[in-house]
């Protein structure tokens, strides 16, 4: 993995960026898997002796890396275009009155007429649909703003354009209060900061591989000690390379098929595992293992896990034994395990890296396959897909065999699916000062049934959250001291934060079960950090105009005063708990203003009304 597979991944990453069609892939925002496989085939002669799964894993790893990078770049480009479009349209009320040669009353009357016209164009035929439509527009005005932008670009009348700009600036509504010039200037400045951040992010470097030998660090150090940087950007690039901790672990091996992983129980009752091609590779790599492989009937790797994970591995073992006993008829697509990843986990101590570090097996599976009812649901979905493939003009003959196998359902324990009220939703709000706020809402009436804060959710375990916060602050100070002294070792976070996240997720799902909620609504945090960072920077520049040092000090103090949390880890814990129960998980956009309880309520109501548009 270190001497052959990781260098192969590094070469593939470079070759993809140098491919003639790379610009086309950038515009499309996707990378063809076959193109990466075509680049990998000639490199097999350069890095020989690896199992076939290792070459396939290298292609998948490069594909996933660039898919993520291209998706981020495309999302940033869309966001940048939207913000620049907003800045080009929006102006202060004084500028709009001067351009339109009208009064504020006349401008608002024109804006009201435009809203009536747009409402009439989308007027539904039935009164019921009209009510649903009005509710959806009031909860999420994104479609209204899109039509306002289209109307603005399609007209040349100055009064109409100014009225539309007046509406866009207020979120598609006519403002009830007079505009504050100072707040408007701060808002424009904040938006400009967001544009600057996105433009800087779009200039981000291409994906690079893992430098296990430290050659890049040594080359940069030699250049930095002999040359003067030509620009500030080059100096920052050198600084990043010199301060970044070099990678010490090789790339993991991806197993996209459950039948590439073999399970067995040892004589002492331990679960052991092996991987397709690895046994043969180990025999060839180390002659001393050949005698052991001849006499030992157990697989070379034994599992070490906690009690919470053990039942899942027992299920993987049972499925594999059933598959081996009936390989001709057992449907491989209904194996509980869907994919796995074999990766190194960094350890502490001195010695050879394969003795200090530890191998970790990460498994992915469909929760529905844990029960007989869920297995039947998955089987019906797969049968429908196979029948759709067989409807083509020249179907693949292997699909007939797959369809025949799917008729044999494996034996699974019965578990009644969770039945919740679809009108009861649990809205989750994520914040900086408060990790999570929860509101149980009746979507049809808008009534709030319960509010919960971290203190009420955790109860006696709330002290663990405070302990984790204190540990984060201490680690932050220690990291700063190490950076000033040039120490490469940095203190890492303990697993206490992950444990607190699981406690919060468990309490939220228990709250949802208590009120019979049909779904949990989690916020889309894709751009929350960027928005808060730009808001902090804009506030610092407004608070300390003309002094960059004072602005940086204020922004730093403000960031240290608020709470830092791994939001994605918390959301993943909530989603995992909900999926295991069979509860629906919905995603909504979290408003930035209002108090935490109002935000949690709004995100639930917005998700409820969004169903009507689907």
C-alpha cells in the first residue's frame, strides 16, 4: 500500500490534471470512471505485483477525489455567479429613486403591481393548490426571486427594474420600515467579502497525492532557503508546504463488492477476515509466511471491535456462510455488506510503521437489509431495475441470472417498521454558540409541541459537553504555542466530541419517537461556515475601519469567543440514528437571523411546505 499503491494513486492524480479533456470535465463537473481506468492500465507495468483489486481501488480513489473537487468548484462557481448577479442588481433606496425618477411610494406601488402580475402568471386552477402555492412561496421565496431576476433581465424600463431591485433586496417582499443606509452598506460589504472568498477558493490548487517520503517538503525548503519569493502568493504557497504536516499513511484500499471480502470464525470464536487477492500477495511478498498459510486454516486478519459493532460483523459472517453454501442461487445483491475500505489508522510510539499503526476496516451497509421487511423492500427495488434493463433492445444475458437469484430471499429476523405521523416534524438548528436546538412542530398547523436545548437533551451528561469545550480551548492554545516554537506535533482532539454527538443524536431520536414524528429535518450546512466567516470579517472591518491589525485581532477574539463544533459529524450521527429506526430524514436551508428556537421551527415548517412542490 505504501511502496506501490500510493505512488500509483499519485501518478494517476497528476495524469488526470494533464489530460486533454480536463477542461471539459471541469465545465461538466464530473469525471468519467472509464477515463481514469484507461490511464491506470499503462501504469500497471510501472507498479507491478499488486492484486487486481488494488488497481481498481486506485482508479476509484482518484475518481472520488476529483469528483469531490469538481463538485466543490462547480458549486463555488454557481454561488459566485449568484452573488455577483445580486450585487449588480441591488442598490440603495436613494440610488433607486434617482435612477427611476420616482418617489418611494411610487416605487413600492410598482413593486406591488409586479408581485400581483407574477402571482397571476402562476395562478393555479384550484383553490387548494393556490393555498399550498402561497404557503410554499412564503416559506421559501427562492422561486419568486428567480422569476424576479428573469423579469429584471427581460425589461428595459427603468422604473420596473428599480422596483424589482427593491424587491430583490428585501427578499421578494415590500419592506415595512425605512432603509438604514449604514446597515445597507454593511450588507453590501459583507456580500463583497463573500465574493472575494469564493474567488480565492476558485483559485485553489489541484488535488495532490500523499507525499510519504517528504520529498516535496525538502524541495520547498531548499528553494525557500536559496531564493526570495517573487510574490506574496508564492511566499504563502511555500509557507503552506513547509508548515503542513506530511502524510504518513498510504491511501486505503476500496472494496466495492461484498464478495471480495471473506469471513470466517476461528477455533476460539473470533471473527477473521481476508480480502480478494491479498492472501496471494502476502505469500509472494514474504516467503516466511508460506509455511504458515499451508498449515493455518484461518484468515490472516482478526477483528477487534466494541460490543456496539459486533452484531453487524456477525451478520456479515452469517451472510457470507449462507452465500458460500448456496453460491449458485444466493443473491449477492442482498448481502448486508455493500462495500468496505481497508485503511491504516495512525498510532503512537516508535518502531516500524506497520507495527506502530493499525489496520482499520470500514464497512458500509444498507440498514434495511438487517430485517426481513427491509430486505423485501430492497429486493423489489432491485427487481424493478433489472426488469428495466431487460426491456432494452439487446439486454445483457447476465441480467436473467440476476433476476432468478433475486427470487430467493435470505432469512432475516422480522422487525416492524417505524410508523410516524408525517405531519409531525423535528426541526434541528445548528449554531456556533449552541451546538444544536430542536423544535418538534406540527407542520399542518404550525404549532410547536416542544423545544429542546443541549442542556435538556443531555441532562446529566451536559458536563461532558462543557469538558469537551474546555479541551478544545486548551488544544487551540497548545497548537498556537507549538506553531510559534516550530514544533510539528500538534495535539489532537479526543473521541469525547464524537461521544457527545452520539448522545445528542440518541436524545433527539428518542424525542422524535416520543411525539411520533414522521421525519427529522436537518439543515444543509454546505455554506454555513463561509457565510459566518465573511460576516465576522465584515463586522471586524466595520468595527475597526482603517486598521488591518485591529480587524484581525477583533475577528480572532470573536472566533475564539464562539463555540467550534464538528457539525457534519453531529448531522451524520443524527442521520445514522434515524436510518436505523427507519425514520425519514429531510434536508432544509437554515435561516441565519432570528433566535435558535425560531430557526429550528422555521426549518421544519419550510420542509413541510416544500413537500407540496414535489
